[in-house]
C-alpha cells in the first residue's frame, strides 16, 4: 500500500525536473515596461558580454519565467538566446509599483525567428521588437509595412538591426 503514496510524489518530482532548465534559452517571459512608455521596444538576444535574463520559478503550474525589464531607453540586450518565441505577459512598472498591463498594450511586433531575415549576411542578431501604446496609436504599426518583401518567406526583411523602427519613448520626445 505504500506504492500509491509514492506516485503523487514521483509525479510532482518528474513535473518539477521537466520544467527546470540549465540552458541559456528564453522561457515564457514577463516583460516589464516603464509606466507611460509609448513607442518601439527591442530585446536583443545572444549578445556576448551582457547578462542573461533572470529566471523565476512560479507555481502553479510549475514553470520557469524569464524577466525582461525594459529600461527607459527601450532597448534590452541579453546573452540569453531567443531559440523560440514563447508566451509573454506584459507589466508596467514605475518605481516600486508594478501592475499587469492591458492585453492590448503590444499593438504589433516583429521577431527574427520566423518570418524575418537580414539582407546583410554579417548581421546575425536575434531580436523581438514590439510597439507599445494604447490602441489609439495602432496606426504606427504601419512602420512595419516598409519591411514587407512581397514574398511568402521571408515576409519581412531589413538590411541590419539599425534599419528597424527607431526604438524610444515617443511620449518623452519634445515637439
């Protein structure tokens, strides 16, 4: 009769071990954006000489989360590899206060993994860029139209990272 009492323990142990990771790849992510930020943000992955993303363990369900804290400049560089895009949650921070962002805060995005390529053969960086704003600013996503190739794959293309939409907080730009 002791065997059944070990089954739940073993099941939890297997679940715990399977969700742990010692790799340097992006997991499900909590993305922290400065309160009031409006504009493009970019996370650059696999950048040598930078810190890996912090990893957090959360229950339930048991899983690892990366924390991407976007600085006021809008650009975060990390040595963590992108590897695959996995779900993320957006939060707004202001000093010590953190609150969950509305679902519609990220109006559009572009990633180097699936439907994008650089035309500069020397440009190998991985990235995700998002436009963060209230829904009324959605027309600004039209900036991505200039990167469309007119082909099935890649759908978007740019010469290098510098050619992508300019990162920065538009709400702090003086007229």
